[in-house]
C-alpha cells in the first residue's frame, strides 16, 4: 500500500517491485524505495513483536499471515510459521457458528 501511495502522490517516484534489494543503502531511487519499504516493514514487525513480548514478559507466538508475508517471513526474528489464509479460516469458523 505504501509503495502504491508513494507512486500515486509523488509524480516523479516510480512504481517499484516489492522485493528486497541486495543492499540496505540504495544506489538509485528504485532500490532506495525498495529498501525503505521492505526492510522498514521487517524492522517495524520485529520491533512490535519485541515490544509486545516485553510487555507480556514472555515470548508470544507470532504467525505471519497475508499475501506478502511469504516475502518477509525469512527475515523476521520471532515468526516461524506462515498461515496465508488465517483471516479467511477465522471468518469461516465464525460463519459456521452463526448458522
């Protein structure tokens, strides 16, 4: 979403492929944007998990879910499993309880 908004709102910024560049320090506009988007997302998730674990004073189970989770999962410290359809599975369970 961030990549799309940057491209739409800043006329000179290109649309970029969501992938990890080889280096964190970008050598072009495209690799700089990719670095900020991808490594920024990883650090945000890792940071939130660390804060939650500190608040709970224990390690919570973290599960990656969603369409892009597969891309960042290998770089997440505390997330070991992927459930791409977790939200849909939950909705299915709720639906079955209502009927």
